[in-house]
C-alpha cells in the first residue's frame, strides 16, 4: 500500500513539473503577443516628434512603413558565428565584405527614401527622423549589451592612460 502511495505521489510531482513548464512556455508566448511591435512604436514616436497634420501624416505613414521594411531587409541575419579567435582569414575577409555590402545597401535605401521624404517633409523633419533612428539604435544596442552581460562582471577596460597612448 505504501509503495502505491509513493508511486502515485512521485508521478504527481513529475507531472506537476511538466505542466508548470508548459504554463511558463505559454506565458512567454502570451508576453510576445502582448509586446507592442517595435516598428509601430517607432512610427508613433516619429509621428509625435514631427507633429504632422493629418494630411501629411496620411502621406508619410505608408512611405515610412515601407522604408522600415527595406531597412530591416538590409540587416545581416543573426547567425551564431565562431569566436573571433577561431575564425580563419577567409572567414574574417568574408565577414568584412558582408559588412561593406550591408553598409552600401543601407545607404542606398536611405538615399532612396530621403528623396521620397523630401516630397512630403521639411529638411528639419527629415533630420529629426534620422536622429531618432540613431537614438533608437543606440538604445537597442545598450539594452542588448546589458542583457548579454547580465550577471557577469563588466568587461575589463584598459586604464584611461593606456587607451590614450594607443590612439
């Protein structure tokens, strides 16, 4: 009788752990669905910063959304790369050339949409778009760094005197 009870209790504990893991996964999916779309947030931020009237906003919004899509398409895919010390010279050369190509694509897209934005917005408004874009990219980069180094000691830096001498 005791073995049956122990067997039943151990089965319950094993099942409970499995079920709670499922709940955690479902909660993660729900959080992703609740999380606002970054592109939409960025669009709202730009519209608020530019203080556009309804007519101009109606012209600008579809152009900006396509601009966002094209800029995203230019980004390099996130793939797990080998450590820099383990890379061969050919792999390093290929990585650098990919970065050059990506930079050219980004500039081409920015130039293309600069011409389109010029038809809708003033120069100051266009400059505001690009400065907000840089601000957001820096903010996202800092957040990614913070998340990657969470729980780890900060990366050591050379003392200020040594850094100045190298430059």
